[in-house]
């Protein structure tokens, strides 16, 4: 069962995402901000990261860049999540090293397809 890292500064969103993903057979590690995300990615070695973009302290773009710099040889796929999608956010997410972009509210069926596709693509490298 793949481990996913869910990063969101809102407790209710993080808990809802965790429950939905666990129901679909994933193991979940959660982080409340970008700083925790960088540490959790190093400790848990997740198969994929669901990264909220807008967070205090260290935003999702910067956290993604730090995670990839720290673990360049074993790149973890990242899906950027945002409730306030602004023009250019998707381009910024890709430039920061995110592999996909998903607006909130989350469409879980679409998100699961994205997760499975990225994990499958990564495991065949």
C-alpha cells in the first residue's frame, strides 16, 4: 500500500483528505505546513505528495523545491492543491517541480486517477 504525504494548513481539509485516501487503501502521513512537509518527506519517503499551495511559513511551491533538492536522486511526484487558483498558479506549480495541479474543492475520483497515474509512471522509471 503506497504512502502519501498530505500537506495542508487547515486541519479539517487535512483530516478529510486523510480519511478519503485511507478508505481507498493508501497509507497517509500528514503535515500542517511546508516546513513539516520537508521533514516528513525525508522521514516517510512517500510515494507521492499532495501539496497545498497557500500556507504560512513555507508555501507549497518552496516546500516542493526544497524536497526535490534534498532528494534529487529519488524524485517524489507532487500534486499541487489550491482553493484559490489564480491565473498562472498552474504554471508556477509546474515550474516549482510539481507534476500535476488539482483545484479545491477536490474531485476525489479525478484526484485518485492522478495519484495512481503518477505513482505508476514513477515506479516504471
